[in-house]
C-alpha cells in the first residue's frame, strides 16, 4: 500500500474487490438470499488477498454488502481467524487444548518458538517470516499435535519434526 | 476403522469403511463403491416416507445431543412457498472429537449424498455445509467433491433427472467453537457474530434466515444413505445394549492411549474393550486414571466408571456422564488432572461468546481460581467457591457452553478431590509460575 495520509489518519486504501477478485465476490451473491450473509466469505477473500483485514478493507466490505463499517468490525473481532493486524509471512497455529497437551503439545510450542525465532506466542520473528500463536482444539486430537501453517494442516507434529517443517516455508 | 490403523475385528465398519482409500474421494470412485444409489432411491420416494424410514431406524443426532433424527425432520412444516433450509454442522470443534474431519477427508460424497437426501426429505432446495475455518484440507476435498457432484448431475437444478433442485454450498467458519451451537451457526451463515439465539423458536419454525430449517451433524447425515439402502430394520438391529441407541458410531479415542483413532463400533459396545483392545490401552507402566467421554463438555469418569460403561447414550448416562459427540479423552496416572481441568476451563473462557453474564464472568473466574490453585496460592475455600460458581453457570444461560465449562470442574472436584487438595496443602509443587 502507498503511504498517503487520509482524512481518517490511515493509509490510502487500494480497493480489494477489483478484476478477478471482484468476480470472486460477485460469485457469492447468488449463494445467499441476503448480501449480509456474504460477509464471512468476503472477509476470507480480503485476508487471502492482503494477509490481514485493515479498517479500510472493513469499510470497503461494508460498502459492498450494505452494512456499516462498525458492523463489519463487530463480526471481524468475533472470529479469531481474521487478522486485525499484519502477521508474519507464515502464520503458525498450534493446538494446546487438553487432548494435545496430554500428548506433549507444550514441547511442540517450545520447539516452534525456538526454531522460528519468535520467542513468544503472538510475536513475529525479526525477519518477518513467522508468527506463532496457540489455538484451541484443532479437531485432530487423535493426531496430536496438529499445527496449521498458513492453509497447510500438518498433524502428528513432534519437536523433532519442527525444523524440517519450517524449512518448507521460506 | 481407526484410521490410520487397520480395521479391528471387533469394529462394525459402515461409515469408516473407506477411510484411507483415496479412490473413494472421486465421484466415479464413490459410485463404484455403491455410492449415490441411496439418493436415486430417495428421489423416487415420497419425502415423508424417507423421514419415516429414518425414524424407524432409531438414528439419533451424532453431534452431541442425541436427538432422534427422523423426529427432527418431521418437525419441518409442510411446503407453503417459504424456502426451507438444510444446515450441515461440520464445525467440529469439541475437544477430543475428530470424526467428522475423517468423514469429510475420505468420503466427501457420503456427506453430499446424505445432505441431498435430507434436503429432499425436508423440502429444502438449498443446504449449507458449515465447516470450521481451520479444516483447510476437508474444505478443499469437500469443495472438489461438490464441484464434481454438480458436474455429474447429483446436485443442481435437476438432480439425476428427477426435476428436483438441490443446491449445496460450503460456508467456511472463521474460528469460533460456539458456532457449533445450532443457532449460533445459523447466525454465522447470515453474516453475524456467532451468538446463540434464545429458543423457541426452534429452527424448524424459524431457523436460517428466519425460515424452516433442519440442522444435522456430519456423521448423522453420512449414516442416512446406508439406512436407505440397507433398511431401517438393519440399522435398528445394530444394537448391543439399549434399544434407544441403534446403529454404529464413530468413537474418537485420543489422549494417553497407544493407538488413538476413530473406531466404529455398534452402539452399546463395552468402553473397556474400546480403550484397551481397539485403542491399544495404556502406555507401558501407566494405568487409566480418567476418561472424559463426550468431548470435553461432560462429566469426567473415573477409571472404574469407564471400565464398566457401555458405549451408548444410556450406558454412559447410567455412569453419570454423557455420550456427547463421543470424543474420548483418555487420561493416565501421569497426568495432572487439575491442570487439564484448568486447560479445559481456559478453552471455554476463550470460546464464550460473552452475551450471557453467567458464562462470560463464570468461565473467566473459573480460570482465575484454578490458576491460583495451580500457582500454589489456593485458599481452602476455593473448591467451595468453584462449586458455587458452577452452580450459577448451570442451566442459567442461552446455550450450554457455560454448563460445559462447569461440568468437568464439578465432576473433577467431586471425584478427584485429593488431586486438588494436594495443591491446596502445598504438597504438590506449583504447575504455574507465580505472578
């Protein structure tokens, strides 16, 4: 994004819904009886395109779907998978809920923080490559410990496997 | 079968027959395995007749509540020009449960077929499969299967030449356990925050977009084609104990067992055999301490209760817990049960939608008090305080999330009090660092 200040004190906003991305949005419309129902999928499109959902993007989505920016923000803040801030190039989510904790997920978290250089949960590594967060039950309890790296679901992760997995994500 | 383990002779493999068989994922592969016969059969039946077959089979909802499926379908009003909707609940997020993921990963067309039959039976032309946002792989596989089903005429404006329209869409969640609650799920599809709604009205009267709606779990819908092709009597005959619990069920066994996996057994199967035989039992030198059988939202069972329980709705209720979604969290004697209960409480506190005070405050305070105990700073009255808090979190909110947080805490204190007392007496070193 370019760096011109606007009246709202933010950055100028390059619209998300143009060209092919606009077509993606419009393809959603016939699937639902209301425009508002397209909100979750529209927010997914924004995040796929931009990596996070900025206040300006929320306003753009609001305009497209005929709801207020505040309404969109209310929805974005409800769902944990929508990023309200930029994150590392690769976003790692590791499950630490009881079934995985019983199977050693704390050691997997430790290995991820060490090998990514993130140091602590929620932080982004100095090179901007990784962000590691812990998440609640990923629904793969029999394959502990599952992690999500971006859209890649990887199960049965052990501390030993962590360096090899991270190698795949530059 | 307990994929990735081969099928065990004591399993009754129906839904999981093709787990691990990549050939079953394509439309043609599914047809070669007998798929889509049930949908063709259904399209030639009167919708009410399908509902009657499902009723007669004894199938009950596999998402956790165990409500009779056919009866739920029969609550849908007669066609009146209003659109009817089907929702498939694929928001599998209950700790310990990972069965719907496997159904979608390996047999996506089984679910599509089940959805299409259900939609036809309830007079819905449109259905939404709500898949939790983290299930990236099941979403990809389901989307590819839907595209193929449309291309082959199993969905769309003229399903298999019947003149009937059935459209199915995937709606991707975005990280909220509460959206597994049926009315929260509907709100989430409508583009709203996932807050549960007050009932009544029930979904059959006013559900998705205010219209008559039926919502079923993935495993429930995946069982429907088998019931149609093999008959209600066959399904009803799959029963080892209570006649109120019929059919096969996928039991997700996880935690501290040697062979975690999804095991499919006939309702009424002994829990002891499931844990020790199918799931491989305990690690060497370890013994069973506790089982949380319903996913995490039910009472913790002691080893003795678990080893004598039969795996069906009534058998587990008889031992003071609930079958729920049948995600068995197995805990051995090496575990710190107080910490695990705290970790579950943190889950519920994180996932509370926060609209009801008793849940928002209750889950948060439960976590804080358990944290204090785990830091070695617990007070003698803390257990009474937790019990008091739990009382105010039970049956007092719009949805059962608050109750779900309370029940492991209450059962944990009642059945494993000595574990808490060791922390309170300073006899166990703190599991959490002081602040």
